[in-house]
């Protein structure tokens, strides 16, 4: 049989033989989430006759991209909504040849739970396949269809899709030469948040052996009653009842995406804070997974404290200047004054003045810079360390601190900056409007990519495990392992 043709049991697929690997695109792992399946848990794929073409990526979840001034974002999040209902699919890259029992890496994309796809060029898995790993990237439901706890609908449908994809991997990856007992899930931003949740989920237990959490953690979930405030707000905007029938009456498309854009605006009044006045996403995304169901019976950190997920080897980290992606291209960092910095933070953090003072506002730091540094720690860096602290299994922590020269050197080690280094795809984001500028260091990509592969193969990395006392963190960029002190943010988060 042609090595680019695979029999999945429910149908055959035909991929494409490339110079360094074999690639399969748009492979279904669940039935299209349309019609009666739209708000249903992921359903089995309907078998087919003949060979299904797996050389084109296919549809994506409905979404609408926002432009970033001076930056081409397509390599990072894809080209937007490619219409069609059959989008619960995956891409797979496997090495050339007939090797078996290969390590498997499954990537979950980011995008604030409202945008993104498996097809973004920065996350092309060919380099992993070139180096002996089967790499898979998945789509999942987003926004209203994936992360809105609508009464009468199963919660966390986006996470359930991810679990269905991992079950597909267990059932089918051996046909491609992969080892279902050696699966590593890895993801960035919302994808990393998802993985942190899956580590804590009883429904995902046994589906992966290792996890890499890039700029994510388990603190971005909401209680269902709080998230239901978003259900009510969207239903009012759409003029429908706040239940399954109401939302099912609105087809995916412009009307629904318009409503998502409206609720995303900082001027839209909606309180998504918990009882303590904290908003876990800090306004970055209205849509988050919820806890209090069968997917996440409790907040992930509480589950970790009880030993849930201890069997999973964990590599978790963040970038040194995460919030620069949101504040620098838009020019907001330079424009923000003391009052606006306080207003922006106060919506999510009840002790906003104290936070900003702790991060130097008024004592040598411009308010916009203080806001950016504080939010980098509050939103990403400190919650990632807390997740590492509570995880009872083998845990390693990294920090990505290479600074992009873009925007006159102000972009720095922003959110998403590690992705082209992990995937060894620097060419996709190099150039005058690229994330990394004109001359990124290939040697750093080679080193970082190799660390991800070795972790997937063996669970080992070339620096010591993290614990609360030694706090060992390896810095990619400066290439050093340090004992990291607690951050000022520690005093302001629950």
C-alpha cells in the first residue's frame, strides 16, 4: 500500500509525501458539529467508501480576526474563518519510512477561545516529523459553540472536542507508526489553558503521558453561575432566549460574530468577576472553560492539590513580556496614564492601585509600562508558577526571554514569541511585518525544538525539576537556569 494512504477502520485517507515527511490534512476525528450535532457532545465520524482526500486543510471554526497594526498575524492564528461545517478535524505529520512506536505530540492552538486553527503556518509540524516525531494539530469548537455554558447544552464543548481528538489519537495513531502510550499534548495560550484543564479532568485521564503548557495555566476557568452572566448578555444582544433553542436559532455567521465583537469590547458592561472581585482572564477573553461539571468538577488547582494529574510529566512556562503583544502594536502602552492604568486593572483586580505601585508606577516606571509588567505576571507568569507548585508529578519550568526587535525593540519577549522557536518555523514569521523581525537566531530555535522533542521522547529536560523551595527555572534566550524569587503578583492573586 502507498505509505501516504492509511486505513482508519472507518475509511481510508490519502495524504501527501513531502521532502521530509508525509502530511495528512483535514482528517476528521468527530462528526461535523452542525444541525442536531451543533450543541451536542462530539459524535462519531460517519464511515465512507473510497479514499478521502487529506491534502487540503478544510474548514475552520467560525471566527473573526482582528488586525494588529504593523504585524502579519496570519502565521500565528491562521487566515480566519474557512466556512464549512466539517471542521472537527486534525492535521498529522509523520516521518518518512516505516518506523513504528514513534513518540506523538498533539498541539492545541490558542486564540482566546474565539479564534485560531490547526492551520496557522507557525505551527506546521513538518520539523517535528523530520526529527522522528508524529505531530498532530487539532481544531475544536470556539466561542458560543465551544465555551458558552448555555442551559440545556453540555458545558465545555470545546474541551470535550479536544478529549475526543485525544481519544482518536489513542485509537488510530498506531496506524501512522505512533505509540499511543507515549503521547505528549502541547499548546499555547488558550491551547495551553486547555491542556492545564485536561490535566485536571477525570475525562482526559490516561489519554496522554506528558504535557507542555506554553503561556497557560489552570486559573482561567469560571464557575458556571458567573459564566451564565455572559449567556444572558449575549442572548439579550441577539434577541433570543438564553437557552439551547434560543442560540440554535442563530446560525454561525456575521450576526453571531457581531455579538461576540460587542461583548469583547472593554466598554461593554458585564461583570464576570468572582465573589472576591477577581476576573481570571483580565478582560482578554470573555469566553473561558467553566468548572463545576463532569469535565472539570472543581477548579484545576484544587484538583492538583489532591494529586490529580500526578501521573503526567509537566513542562510549563511563560514569556518574559507577555502583555507587550497586546499593548505595544496598538500603541496603548505609551498612551496609558495613571488613571487609565488603574481603571483597566480595577475591572479584574480589586487592589489595582497597590498592584501598580508594587510594579513601580510612580516610582520610576511609566504607567503603561507598569501596567504591562504587572499584567504579564498576573495573567501569565505567576499563575503558571502556581500550577507548577501544585502539580504533584515531575515538573519543569521555563521562561522564554529572547527579545524581538520589532516596534523599535519594544515588542520584546511577547506573547506567542516562543512558537516559531518551538516548531522550528522561524521563516514563517521573519520579515518587516513578522513577529521576530529580520534576523532571528536559528541556534535558539534548534535548541528549543530539541528540548521539546526530548521531553516528548523521555520526559527529561536539561535542567532540574521545579519545587517551591529551589524554584529552578530555565531561561531560553539568555540560556541559563536560575533560582527564581516569588513575584510581586503573588500578594494579589487568590
